[in-house]
């Protein structure tokens, strides 16, 4: 096998403990009578005498996690190969074990936050609720918007509330401490595969204090896989140690200033949100025909994701693309208001999307990505949201083209 099959930056690799271990192993004779079953990899291995064990690290994985924690400003950080979802579940568990029983949840929360609260018996309250034991934010959100983290953190400290932040799309922001989740949160997740050069599913979950670290470790032990991928673990360490690309950041900021009416900037330079309007899905298809694949389209905006690993050539392609499709942009596009949280129970049924207008949603659903609910339980289904669900390529919470709604007699009660 090639000594560097991933074509990674060799300067960074020298400081990466896990890759260094895999490189050394790849040079030795290795006949596999262990998992995985493909029997071909010196890189894709299992827990062996030299490779350490993520469930109880004491060697190379322990050192890698300690260095990641130092970079992120955490008391302890845990490598995840299950994506940020396992991190969200783990920190919700840590919060519950710390006495939290109710959480003020941001309306931009990923579905894993709602699922985690349901699984752990945590009461979900609206994001501005003063009665919650903890606050759960998404920062940045899927459009690059960053809430007022200093003010929120101050309010949480003064009221004795835990602050949890899903930073699945903000791992690169550890370079900018003023807007980084880890600067303010008690527990936070970095989805380093989203905006740093890690393999898909690579993430990190961290805790601020030793006490929370112990509880987070318990949660990670419950929700994290017992068969972690060594290539993904190695890529997580590599991604966290990847350098800042200040030149690219400056070029992106100039792009935002060049098209202020067509592009939105919420504080995160990696999220280029192109405001199209109702022709957004049409433009997305034309882009794909040109070989350009955006992160997602929400029916009004086409959103392009960059990272510190984005090349000059790739960025030139983006600028050329935006210029080509500027005539399609609508300068009056407004963000879709986030739905409120609803409480409702009752008998349910599945109905065709086209026939669901006016019915009451019984199962959160939406576009995938960004995997934030377009419709929440108890919300009235509108014609516009039906249009979005019918037009999007990928959805969640939908079964065979049908939505779960409350039965008519329940709606009229």
C-alpha cells in the first residue's frame, strides 16, 4: 500500500499520532486474521497490540485526544466516528446526569437533539424559555449564522444553567475564539468532517470541566460505536491540527462584499448562501448539470460549503458559477421563519404529501440536508411546505411519499 494513500499534507502528518502509528504498521508484514472482513487493509484495522483502544485509551489514542482537547480549549475531548449525532446524544446524557431535566432548544436544532431529549426523557422548551435547566444552541447554523454567544453564556452562568452547543458545522472556528462554540459552552460538539478535512462521520465532543468530562465519558461509552474506524480517527486528529487558511478567508469575505444583495453572511465565512427564491431547486439542478454540487438547497437558497482545505482552483470555480447564475437571484428573499415547538398527542395516520395541506403534523420532517425540521409535531401543514417537500430530492421523516399526521377527529378536538 502507498505510504501516504490519503495524499495529505506531510508537514501536518508528522504531528499526527494516529496516522504515524498507521504508517509504521503499514510498513510491516501483516497477515490479517482479525476484523474487518475485507482482509486487505493495514490501515483499516481493529484494536491490536499496537493500535490502542478508543473505549479505554492509554496509548496513541489517549495522546491524540489530549492534544485535541488542548487545541479546542477543553478539559477533555473524545474522538467520534459516528458523526456529531453520537456527540449530541452523549452531551445530553451528561447534562441529564448533572441534574438537567428540561432544555431550551433552538429551533434550528438538528433532529438528533429532539431525538436525544425524547430518548433521555428531557423536557423540550422553546429557545427563549427562562424556566429551562439548560440551553441548547446550534452555532453556526446551516446558513452560517452565529448567535450572540457571549451574552447567552453570561446569562447561563448568572442563572446557573448549562450551555450546550452543537457546533457540527463550526469545527474550523476554533481559530476564532470570539465566535467558537468551545469558548462559551459547557459541553459542545465539533463536526470536523463538515468544515475541516476529516472523513465523513469524523467528529469530536468536549467538556469544559473535569466533573462534566466524567459524565460525558459515560455518555460517549453508551452512544459511541465499539468498532471505531481507524482511518476516520486518524483523519479527525489531522483535521483538528489542520492550519488556518487566512488567505482564502480574506478572498471569501471580498466575495461577500462584492455581492451583498445576493449572498448572505451570518458570521461564518465557510457558508456561502446564494439567495435565489422560488427557482432555487431549478438552479440547483442546473448547477449539478454543470458539475457543481452545493451542500443543500432549501427551496429558496442554494448553500455552498467551503473549508480551509478548499483550493484556489475550487474557489475560482465558485466565483465563476455565482457570476453565471446571478440573473436568477431575487434580492427580496427572506429566511423562512423557524417553527415554534408544539405539544400534542393522539392517534396518527400516514397521508400523501399532496393531501396533507391543513392537517396537523405528527412526526418531525424536513429536507435532508440540513436535517432541521421543516415541520414539527403539532404544526399545521401549509401549501408552501408541501411544495418544498415535493420538490426536494432528499427528505427525512417521510415514508413512501407520505407524512405522519394526526387523525381528523383529533385535529378537531
